């Protein structure tokens, strides 16, 4: 007897899917467990396996086309079987999320507004006088390789460019999908790009967040001198590699423990107060952004957090992130410090009530004990959903976060 294969619901937010590729054609034999098609969802392109044995009798959604969840994807049965009754309109079952039979192929982003770096976090490499901060060896290597040292992001203390930064530096090139203008001067031309499922989802969810959640923003300066010194001491131990971002994640997680309102979510009829702390850390991927989640971050040390973030970044680059890696965040961190951005505001990543935008560390004059002295400052901006978090609650959270970052030893107690 012929069986209908419906468009599966492969993620909690999926409403429709696009068939990226059919691995079988009409008339081919299909075995249960064999990959039938690759389906692009709002978060990934995933392999979809057949639940039935038989022959592929009908393809309901052609390659490159979209269909809503529970639409007829295919029909599998015996060779020569009459399927006209099924095509005439068989009732679809209730939507069901399919997990065990899917394997991610291409990772795609959950919507946040900016990427974050994996460790070590690069920061602006020049001070207020415009002088590039770089080690002599890094300058010599850059000169030998023909690299403009000012264009290299620095990961050393206070954004200093060191040998590893030059070793790993890759000059920016325009993406292949967005070539430079090639039309002759004075000629009008354009190119239309089909919007992918991931971009549709980004547009929809960010628009919903921005226009339904009443955002307000709180910005604070963090004195990073102690954090720089603490990181230098920690990294002097063999086998230890801690980034500023690892410290930010830990400080946020510990601050959320003291300010649970900021760790809450607006769900319409209820406000969910999460008793666990899962930090979403925005990671840039080829086609956009993904937010893998460091679970129970408040119980983990700097190095464990760093190891997880680096592993997520590697899996994202290799397109091996799974849905379980990017679901369940209770708070999100977005970091543009490695691009030299001093400060910015981020759009809240639903269902979180807050997102922290982290800028780069900048060497500036500061007043300490009545004297103007050199200092290292990092600006952070907390975007809050006013339906859940009030100004005083957000400000109190930032003060606690500032205390941990300016006294990192407190995070080790």
C-alpha cells in the first residue's frame, strides 16, 4: 500500500521547507533509513530519511521549491500502484517534529544582530594617538608578507598585535555571492538573489523582536585593566587559553544568578523565569549567524567555556552544528570587539528578554585617584525588553557584571 511522506517539521520554528536536493528520482527503489532528500529549514539544510520501503512513485515538491509543513513531499509504494486517490487529497497528520532521522548538512543562523569571536578575542590595535600597537616580530613578519599591520586585528594585551595574529591573518575579500560592480560606467544593472529560508527567518524573527518587544538600551564602561592582568596570569600557565570573551560569558552567567529577572522570557500570557543559565554566544558562519548555547554557564570555568565556544566555532565552520547546539538560550551575548567596534546596540534574540552587545577594548585616558592615567575601557550595551525588564533591573545587572569584570578573581571563588 502506498504511503504519503509529508514535509517534516525539523525545528520548533519551522513553518515551511525548501527541497534543496532530491537523492532519489521517480521510479527509484527506496529503503527505510535511506536519505530521500535534503530539506532547507529556517535553521539548517538537513538530510531527511525515508520511513518506508518501496519505490518512489511521486515527488510533490520539486527541487528549489518550498512547501508548508505537512504538505505532500512524496509518495512511496509498489511499482505501478495507483496513487490517484492519495493525490486527490489525503488528510495530513498533526504536525510532528522529526529529530532522530535527520542529520544537519549546512548550518544556518538563529537571528541575532552581530557576530562574536572565538577565543582569543581580537581588539582594536591602535591607541588614542593612532599608533599601531604591535610587537617588533609581528611588524617584521607583516612587512615580509606585504601585510598592512594596521589592518591586522590584535589579540594580545590591550589589542596588541602579536606573531599569531599575523600568522592567522587572512585579508578580506568580497564574498563570491556579492561580486564587485562590473557594469560599464553609466550603465544600469542589477542582480536579484532568491531569499533563502534562513534569511526569511532572520527577517521575520528580527522584525517581530524589534517591533513587538519595546527595546531600551543601557550602556556602561568597564575598566579592563584587572581583566587584562588576570588573563595574562592565567594564560602564563601551560595548556591554559582564556579569552576576554570567556570572561564575559562567565561574568554574565554569574550576574544572571543574582538578577533572575534578566534571565526571563516573555511568552505572551506568562513570563518564564528560568532557573538555569544557558548563554547563547553569537558565532559568524558563511551564510550569516548562529547562536550555539553554553549550557549551565554559571557552573563552568573560563577554560571550559572557552573550549566549548572554540568547539562550536569549529563545528560551525565545518557545518556540523546540530539543532541541539543552538536551542535553549536564556540570554545572548553578541561581540563585535574584534572588528574594532567601540559600541553598538543589538536586537533581542527571542525568547530572551535581553542581549548584551560587547565592544572592543580601547586604550583611553582615565581618571584614577584624581590623576589622569592611561586605561583600558570596554563598552557594553544591554538591550532589554521592557515588558519583562525595567530600567532599574537592567542597571543593577550591569553593575554586578561590571563588578565581576573589574575584579575577575571574584569569579574564581
